[in-house]
């Protein structure tokens, strides 16, 4: 019968003895819980499952897509346009209503589809949990669904198992647990049931195992201390569920543009109506309705209804280009955000490194060698450190023999394997052990070693011994019949050694030699290398019983051979990408759960920081935070390498950087990265090594796990941002030209000869003509500008500030100037065609001098002016003639627009629909000349800006 628990709350089981934890939880370490007690606890605490996120009805998700200010403005435009169409007699189809409605619906459906992908994030966390677990109940091991594991259960852990719940180890035999997905630790962690002297970070709690991690080697038993949402995995799920996904800078800016345009629209409508009522003598109800409809039409014309659709299409084209480069973007607006990133926070393991342990150094009594090449492909050289020459049996026979014994011994005392599968190498087992196989193949002694030795017994690695030994039958004629080969922690192994291998001789290992070996180990550790030593013992007589205990007793009087230094090497392309990021003014920050010394070494090698720069651990960050927010904010500004961090620390770092005005991109591949990926301005997950949770939480996935792809994405994002500015400048200035034409055409009707003799209100443009202009120029040319090639080295400039507007003051001045010029030349065309006014045109230009001819001329000038504006708007300062032929899509859209405008003017049926009459050749030339004024005025302004930029700055 289970003892009565004293409490079910264990504040920190890592600092308590396992027996004390079991007593508090009412667990018998021999028989586990009873079935009845387990059922009672399951009823009390609930299933060992992660809570699913609250489901939001589909209709609420769709409505959420319609809350954007610009979309709300378009909905108002739909309503107003529909009312105007009804009041005017409901003739024909309400084309403007249909077009705007389709745009709004398409954007809402697109947003809904994007958000649906994110809902699986917490569900993916649950999928990582073990389907079944082995527990001891009623004194017998039994397999139960993982959801039925309860606090106090005695877990039985074996190689390949997924840990079902957080638990305190009771016993462990060579137990190694892969915790990279939770802590960021690059290699499986060797577990030790001994209690810790004090609380420590998650990655250093060696006596605990955590839900969702995997047993890579060995076996053990553990008492469950937390289930479901109370586990460390549950805390991550809670962070993920409660983390607010901030809108991207582009979303914030477009939202601001929508609000601003809403205000402008209301002002325009009120001013136009008031001005007309004051300047015109409107006396009838029909006249009043006409004036009101005109104000409404102008207000609707001021809204670039094509903006959301064009923005989505341009971003989608950018997404396709990135996909071809190996970057999969789930959220369209995130493409532009990458271009404005000022900080990239990156995980280390698997992101900046290969996640493949590699032997880098071997030190023996005869010298030291360095091994080139990285990863599991055995391509590389073994070179002598002293003279940087290749190591061969002829040039350095003693050193070669010692290195061969070290690498061969490490491959013998080893349970991993390395095999070739076609063009690639496949590794199985502990990554550190695989590293010995790879290194031995580089030396070229694998086949001779395999032919000489045959395993007869094994003493497995345990956390207490920190050693692994194998008994090998030795077929070499000059050798003893058997050899005990041992590898392990250098300080422990040296305690079992009495002799040392020096070349072809075995000499006593005196105190001076021991000190030299330990000094070499310390030097390798200072290089952030993990160290393992290799020794052996020739055996001519074997004990009668070859069980583990008898073989372990032979681990004495060993002959020390040498020590290896192992590291998870950086990706070769990562250093180049980081240098390119620095050139672009982007700071790279490493955030990892790995050891501080290792993190600092990798960061220095990659150029993230200068070698020896400060590394901050999660515990130290907590200490800094305790001193106040200012101290924490300053630390985040100064430090670019963080080690031994928990998931909450990653979010804190991201939040602090964002609060400091940075636009943060966060990369990662593990469960521990998921909350920070969601919290960052843009989350980037690894596609190959990344967990499903990180992929679902991120907004972009690197299909090739290549950090360099992020830099390509930044370059693409900057180009997209430039193109967004181009078509925004074009759309807003073109719409402003329409407003200026109608507004001043009414206000100045008497001046330009547009006023009627009876005082009836005469409009410079018809509503159908305004609609045609919007459909003709707000789609093709604007879309073509969205794929405009870059005109400068975008990675040579600093990223834009978080508070920098997409539409800044200088762009607004451009918009107003260009809009005014468009309005002026359009009204001048009316003045030239109609008799009277400021300019008395010749008969060739005036033609019949009818109102329809004048409107057709103004209509045509406005269309052509907007097409000239498309070329002028390609850059704020660079001449339109620079790279004039670079964008074939813009030329195609322009030619198509000209052809359609000619058809509208000269095809009788279209002329009747749009209120146009044919123009003469001379009138067409005049229209082209007037419209080109937009280009010449813009060119003069750019010339002035370029000259101003070259002037020396004044104090």
C-alpha cells in the first residue's frame, strides 16, 4: 500500500533527495502507486494533456479580418456607392460596388486562411507527448496511455522512449536524454539522480527529466512530479497561448494610412459640398442631390480601393520569390517586416551550427593534431598543429600511432554507427560517439581497426562512473589476446591510469605527466571543446565471469593515450551571412540553452561578437532584472550572446529589444523557441530540424535550415518595401490628381470656361470616367511597380527605424505636388478646348469646342498623366530615365492602358458609355504634351533633391 502523501506540491524537486520526493508524493519506490490511488489522482488533477486553445467561431475570425481601418473605409465606400447608384436611377450594374466588394472579400478570405494555420501550434505541442508510458503500479510494470500518467507515478524509462511527464530520477544507468527541443542543449544530457546543491537553470537540472523529451541512451526510473499544463512543456504551451502576436510594422502603417484616409475623405466631402453650395447658386432639390452625390463621388475617388489587393499581390509575388530561395512565408505582411529588421535573434544549435558533433583536436604525448572538415561526412584532413603538415605514418610515425589508438579506441568503446547511404552518410546513436567514427575515417584507419578487434563485452556508461569500456578480442600477433578499451571524462579516467603511451613505448604516468595532461584538458575546455580521454589495458588472462561487475573491476592500471576536443561546428555559410547582416546595419544576437563557454566560442567564430565578449546566462539575466528595468534594458543593449536561458528569457529578451525600438526577427527550431517566435516581429523556424511547434508558431520557415537564407529574405524584404513606397506614391498622387481636377474644376468653372449660361452645375469629369481612370491606372501600372527591380545596393544602407513611416512627410509633399500638377494640366486641357476661359485655343486644338470634347481631353490628359507618373514614382530621387527599360511589366501595363484609352475615346459604343468623343491627332499630341508635365516637374524636383543631398551638412 502506498504511503500517505504529505503534500502534492514539490517546489523544486531537483534539490531534494529522490526518496524525500517519493515520500512527499506518497509513492512506494518498489511498487509504485496502486491502481485505485492512480485513478483517484487522475480524477482530481485531470488528464496528462496540454489544454487546447479556446476555439474561436469561424464567423468571428472572418469579422476580425474586416476591422482594419482601410477595409472599414472600403465598406463605407461600398455603401455610399450603392446609395449613389440607386439615387441616380440604378442604371446598369453598380461596377464600383462590385469591384470594391470583391477586393474586400478576397482580402478577408486570405487573412482567414493565414490565421487557420496558426491554430495548430499548441495542438502540435500535444502531439509531441508520448502516446504511451511504462509505469509501475501495484508492484508491476504496465503500459498506460500517457494521458493517464499521474503525479506520483513511477516511470520506467528506456532507450527510444518519449518522457510522458516531468519527473524526479530515482535511478539511472547511462541515461542520456535529448532535451534540445526544450532547453536548446546541443547534445543528449547525461542524467544523474543525485540532488543538486542549489536551484539552477532548466538545462542543468540533471536529476530531472521533462515531458516531451526523448531518451537517447540508457535506462532509469523516475517519480512523476508534474503532469499536463504543470509540466515545463505545459509552461511553454501557456506562454505560447498567452503570447500576443504583435502587428507587423507594415500592418501598423497601412492601418494608419486607412485612418488618415478616412479623415481626408470626410474632409474632402464636406469641403467640396460646402464650396459648391457657396460658389454655385443651387436652388432646386435635384441640384442639391447632384452636389451631394458629387461630394460623395469625390470622397470615394480619393480612396485607393485597389491598395489592399495590390499590396497582397505584391507581397504574394515576394513570397513566391523567397520560396524559390528556400524561405516559406506563411504571413504575407511578414515579407516586408524582414526588410526592416534591425535585430536577428538566433538559436545556436541547428541554426548557426550543424547539430553534428565533430572531433576538432586530438592531443597525445607526442603532439597535437587538428582535424578539418565538419559534420558527419568524413571528408577532411588530419594536420599536425606544430607545422600544419598532414599527419602520415611516414612523417610522424609516433604521433600517427597515438592518434590512431585514440580515435580507434573511441570508436571501439562506442555504441553508435556511421554508414554510407548512396551519396550521404547516415549516423545512428549519440552524436558525440558518432564523431569518433567520422574522425577515424578521416585518418584512414577504420578498416584495419575493424579487422583487428572483436567485441566480447561491454561496461556501459553511467553518470556515476563517467566511463564506458568494451572488452575486445585482439587478433594482432604481437598484442595480447584481449584489450579493455575505455573512454570517458579525462579527470576520472586519469585516476584509473598508471601508465602512458608515448610513441611505441608504454612508460609510467608520473605526477608531472598527469599535470601536463590536465593542463591540456583545461586548454581544450577554454576553447569551448568538450573533452573525452581514451585509455586501454592489455589483458592476457580474463576473469571466469565476464559480467559488468567483473569487467568494471578491470578498469584499473590503464594506459592513457590521449584526449579529444569535440564541438558542434558552426555552419560555414553562417559567418558570411552574419557579416552581410552587419553590413546592412542588422545586429545578430545568439540566444541558446547551451553552455556559456560554448556559446561564446561559436559566437566569436561566426563574428557575432569579438572573441572574449561578455556572455550572459539566464540566471545572470534574472539578477540584472532584479536591479530594475533600466539595468535589464541596458544589458540587452550591450550583450549579444545569451546562454543557459529558459523559454521565458527568450521572450523577455525579444520584448526588451522591441521596447527599445528594435524590429526583431527570431530564429529557432525547438519547442523552447516557439513563444519567442510568436512574440517577435517575425518568427523564423527551421524546416528540416525544426519541431512542428516552432514551424506553426513562426511566420517564416527556412526549408534549407540555412541562416544565410534569412539575409536573402532581408534583401527581398527591403526591395518589397521600396516597391510598396513606389506604388503608394503613385496611387495616392494619382487619386489626388482626380480630386484636384474635379474640385478645382467646379470651383474655377467660370475661369476655365466650364460654367453654364443658366448657372447649372457642370462637372469636369463624369462619374463613369473617374471609375474608368481608377480601374485603368490603379491596377496594371501599380502591380507592375510592385515588381520593379532594385536601383541600388539595398544591403549597404541602414534598416529603417521602427517609428519611420512608410509614407513620410517628403512623400506627402510629392503626392500633393504631383496631384496639383495633374489637376492643373487636366483643367488646362478643358480651357484649351472650350471657348472663353484663360486661354483661347486655336481651332485645331479646340475642335468643335463642345463640353463632351473638353471632358474627353481632360479625361485623356488625366489618364496619360497618371501613366507618366508611374515612371516618375519609381524613385524619390533617381531620375525616371535611369533604368527606363528595366521594368518590362510596367511598359506592358502602360501600352495596354494607352490602347484601352484610345478604344474608349474612338469606339462609338464605348464613347456613349463613358461620355467621350473622338479626338483629332493634334488634340492627342496636346494631351500627351500636357500630361508629360508631371514627368518634367518631378524630374526638376529630383534634380534639386540630389543637389541638396550633395551639399555639406550645416551645423
